[in-house]
C-alpha cells in the first residue's frame, strides 16, 4: 500500500477557529482512547526527562498529559510546545494554561534552539504531515536538540487502519476537518520500516521502532 501524497485540511489555514477547536477535540479523544497518550507514556517512561520539546504540539493535550503524569509521580517536567501556526498555539494556551508548559512559534524543520537544549525532543502525530524530505529534516532537528533522545509517536499505515479511521469518523463526528483528515492521515503515515529508514537518513545512530496498539508506533534513538 503506497503512501498517499494528498494534503490534509489542517495543513493549510483554517478560517473557522471553532471548527479547528472541534477538530482538536476529536484528536484529543482519539489520543485518549485509541493509544496516542499510552504510546507517549511508553516512549518517555524510562527516560524520565526534566525538559521536553513537543514539536507540532496541536492543542497541547500531549504536553499537558506529560506534565500531569510527572507531577503525579512526584517530579516536575517543563514542556515547550512548538507549532508553526499561531492560531493553533492560541487554542493550546486557552485549553492548557499549565505553568509547566510554555508556547513557542516555530518550524520543526529549523528549530530555534541550540544543540542538546532538551532532554527529549519529540513529535506526536506530526511526522505523517511531512513528505520524506521534510520528514528527514524534522528528524534531524529532533536529534540535534535532544540531549537524551528524540522520540516520535505516530500512526502506522495499513488498509485496516484506514478502514477503521473511516468508520469511526463516520459514526462519531460531524467535524469537516476530522472526517476529511483522519482517514487521509493513515494513508499519509509511514510504516515502521519506512520510519526507521528516514531516521537513519537523518543521522540517528541507533533508531528503534515499536508497534503499539490501535495502529500506532513509537520511534526513538538510544
């Protein structure tokens, strides 16, 4: 099954902020119930980072989850949420005004940080938005600014995952962005082997990938 080349509606400017917020609510529900947050927890649990960069942060639900989880464990973590879209960052600030989160406008292919600025540099549901050249640039930047490890969590492309996404959005949401983008996100996602190849091209020394439930995967460098 070849990777699709189409653009998602979220990749371009969305005129309706309300529609964008509804889309992020759908994404947050999927992260909560369909393996997104559990993949992030698996990826970061052993690393126990004190500083995290979340590239393509979306509504900030992943960053909020990481901050709350750390506090529940009696430790703290500072999460820098980066997104190229100021409207997205405004939504994230409004939804998650956590003192352990800070918000920065920037591009994942050219991060405005020095080398090894964070313990962990990660992106969640962001890699599939990038064509291969941009994906390599993003992965190279994550490796550059990560002191301990770069981490990626994303979807895994497959026919079954596409069919499941198409069925779920037809039942559970009326949001135009979600109904268009969710199935296309699966078609644009990379397979685990493709993700490993991209990481090696980006200069990751010892990339690993793990398949996670609900057609997710975790990619990291150790």
